[in-house]
């Protein structure tokens, strides 16, 4: 069975990699169109800036099979430190960071553009400390009008290819502007988002514990950068960590091993098998990226990522645990559950992922030459009880517990004596769990 199995993983990865360069080129062409339009937006209103530091976006797009919308941040030229940031209520336990209002001081701060009626809401309280708030809904409306004017101008001046971008594809949503860009035969949807960049300080994480899975100093350096505040409603803004997480993903690309390959494989399996070719709702690339970041923190040893199949299973055991407990913690704000309020059928998703983890060969076959008998299932159906342990005791969210799961799936293969001992200790704790035969 193993003689068939190992080449199958690598053949599947080779098929994904063969698409990576064309995908990156498609993204680059689409981004060039958008940058041309945004340069015109900036010329019309210099308070909307063009972000050219998006080199990691092409790299991330090339890793993906899925076609979910891509964020495109449009920074506002504003002195973020001069704004009054007021949280709206306290963040509930287990929830995301609290939304906030961005207020303009009544002390004559250099924010005149942001007190104009088209982007500003006067404070109903009328206090001297705050004249009012920058309203994201109004900013979006202004940005939409600018984009329409810029697209028309660029088309008339032949600055963009005919058919690459149409005003008709510009849709206004509550928190972003949706825009379709044609690039070759591919159409890419971008969610255009106005952002205020502000330094908030690193989240309250045990960063020293997590840092071992990333290149030295990279986690601390990336977390010290600015975060983006993005629209979260008519008046409210929220923290977005998309840029920081993409930077962390880029840092993983500098390490030896199959970390990013495992993400690419699961993203394709998710798109083709778990989401029926993208026709069904399900996990997003963002969910799987978070799973990889946690897997890298939980499995910091290079030997964990040296072999392709084992690398994929590092992600699978974390993902299965998250689906079984219905809780995928955000990597930078662990109390924020990314599976909460998604409307997804998590039980059905769990069944699909477990079926793949038990017998992956059927999903890895790309064409008829790969048909053949599958090896027997790797696990029995009782594994779900074991996967639910972190819901009752967070101490199980640790390397030794996930090593037990790897052992169940027959992909542990670790020689470190201390780690084997820690795994065996957890193993004996769980041996009699609900009659589970470990």
C-alpha cells in the first residue's frame, strides 16, 4: 500500500504546482489593472492611497485552488494617531475584538478632509472632546464614486484592456466594494476595502511559545507592525489581521519542509471534494491558513515537515479537532472562534474531512492511471471522542495530544525521546476514554 501511496501524494502536489505560475501571472495582470485604476482614484482624491506592497498576495494566490474573493486594501491618508479610537462595548468572552468608532478631536487636529459631510458624522452628544466620527459607510460611498469615475477614465484613455474591468461589476456591500477583474481566461473577484492603518501593539499571546514554529524573530517582528482598521458597519470599524497573517505565511515559505505544500493540498481537496468543486459552502482558504499556523506552532520541529504525507496530517489532526469541538481559534486572538456564526454544517464537514483522513487515496487520484485498490481505513469511527478532549480541557491543545492523534493515523514517525515519552503519557490518559481502543 505504501508503495502506491507515497507517489500519489507527490503526483497530486506536482499537479497543483503546475498551476501555480499561471495563477500568479493571472493575479499579477488583474492587480496591474486595479493599480492603474487606483492610481487614477488617488489623482482624483489624494486622501485615498495606492498600496504597492502587495508582493505576498500573488504568492498566496498561487498556493490556492479556491476562487474565494481576495481583499484589496485602500489605505486612507490620515494621521491615525490623531484619531480618537473608542471601543463600542466590551468584547465578549470567546468573541472577536470589539468594534470601534474613529473620532475626530475638537481641538483642531489636522484632519479637515475627514470632517467633510461626505465622510463624517457629527457627534450627537456635541461634546468638545469629539466633534464626530469618520463613517465607514460614507467612505465606501465616496470610494465607489471615485472608482466608477476612474474606471471610465481608464477605459476611455485605453489604460486598461477592453473587457478587463466594467463598472457594472462594481457592487456595494456593507463592509467592502466587490469588483470583478478579467485576467486571461480567469475572472478574479476582489473585495476593495478602505483601511486606516494604526499600531495597536501585539495581541496578548504567549508569543514565546508560538515563535518556535517560525523563523527566528519573525513572529515578534511581524506582530509589531500596524494593523488595518476596516469597515464593520455604517459607523463602526474593526481590526483586520489579514495582512499580518499573510506575512506569517510568507515567513513559513523560507523554511525547509512541506508546510506550504500541505496547505495547497488541503485547499485543493477542500475545493474539489469537501466543497464539490466550489459549489457548496464550506471551509475557506483563510480557515485552512489558520490551521497551518497553529500546526506550525504545535509542531515546531523540522522533522515534522520533512515528509509530505506526514506534513498534510499535521494539518488534518488540528482541523479534525477544531471541527469536532466546533472551535477554530484565531491565531492572534485565540478567544475568537472562526467557526462561530458561519452557518456551516460542521457535522457534515467533519464527516468529509475524517473520511479523507482515513482513506485519502480516492481524493488524490487525478486521472484514470491512478485507479486502484485503496488501502484499508487508517482509523475506526471512534476517533471523534478523542478529538473532542480539548473542549473539556484546554490543556490538551498541546503537541503531545496531537502526537497521539498522529499515531492513531499511523504517521507519527518521531524519534525524539522526550516527545515520544510525552505522547505516551497522554496516550495512557486517554486509553480508557469511552471505551476507545487506542
